[in-house]
C-alpha cells in the first residue's frame, strides 16, 4: 500500500513537472516570437531599416562628444574620449530603450490580450529582449571605435556576460513596474522619457567618476546604472573593478527591482482586462 501511494504521488509530480515544462517552453517560444515581431514592426516600411540602430548611437555620441569633449573638455584618462563615450552610450541605450519599450508593451497590445491567454509578463519581457538587436548593432560600432583608436581590450572582458545579465535583470524589474503602471496611468510614457533624460546625467556615461569629488562620486555610483556601466568599462579596459563595493549595491538594487517588479506586475495584472 505504501509503495502504491508513493507511486501515485510520484506519478502526479512527474505529470505536474511535464506540464510546467511544456508551459514554460510554450511561453519561451511566445516571448521569442513577440520579440522578433517587435523588431520587424519597428523597422517595417523604413528606408534605412536596422541601419537606424547604427545611426542613433552615432548621432547621440556625436552630440555628447561635441558638448562634453569639445566645449567642456571632459577627461577620460588613458581611454580616448570617443571610445569612452561610445562605450557608455552603448550600454546605457540598452537600458533606456528597454524601459521605453517595456512601458508601452502591455497598453499597446490590447487586441492581443483580448484574443489570447498567456502570462502578461511575457509582453514587457519580449519588448526588452527585442532591444538586444539594437544593442548588438551598437556593439559593432563600439568595436569599430576600439579598432580605430587602437585601444587594447583586457582579458577580463568575459565578465561582461554576468554584468549584462545584471543590467538586464534591473531593466526587467523596472520595466515590469512601468508596464503595469502605464496600463493604469497612461502618462507614464511621458514621465519615463523625462526621467531617462535626467537619469543619464547621474550615470558615468559622458564623464569619469574619478574626476569628481568623493560625495559626487558616491551619488553617481549608488545609482545602479552608474555602478554597472562603470564596472562594464572596467572589465573591458582596465582588467579590475575600480569601485567594487558599489557593484554589490547595484546587485542589491537589481534584486530589489526584479522581485518588486514581478510582485507589482502580478498584483496589477487582474486589472488589465477591466482598464483596457
């Protein structure tokens, strides 16, 4: 009897695990398809298509390079300033574009939500993953600048993988919060655009933290994106973390944002059908 009961429980657990695996596979496939659709829709009927992913960071880098490099004579130490700047912009744009896309991901897919049932968290997840395409194009530009200026890349660059995952985790967390709130309050799109425009000045994208006073440096690096971008530059060009303590602070921010974002999204999700 005991063995029979154990077999039944084992059978139920196995069936449950198989069902969950199938559901997870289905949602992962849906996330991938939505991300691909997002990219195709964004560049559909565009004359330059994906080349805009190359043009945008170049234009932004040119503007900031002129303002901070030519007018304000920003210093970047041993790294040529154009390389320093394009590195910061490359990683910052992944974050900023991801948030902008995630914010409208649910509110902009009302017709899809009415037709199909699936975990709504798939939408902001796919929207952020779609911005990885733009990021990969930006990396091509970054590598071109590195070659042009003959900047050596350190062997610790492989640590970019966990740092990028950390950045994506933080982006997902904030993206889930914005996607949920934008369903309830449609002015979140304008608000996050304003916040991102200000936020970039509180991250070491255009200037180095070493050139700032200790108090200003602490403010810049306690910002999670400031700590992450600083670490990403460090592993590429210096081979060591100049401010390792703040990276742990960034990791804590990432965990808090990701958990908080998922909890808030799940709380608000039942209201989607009513509001939309």
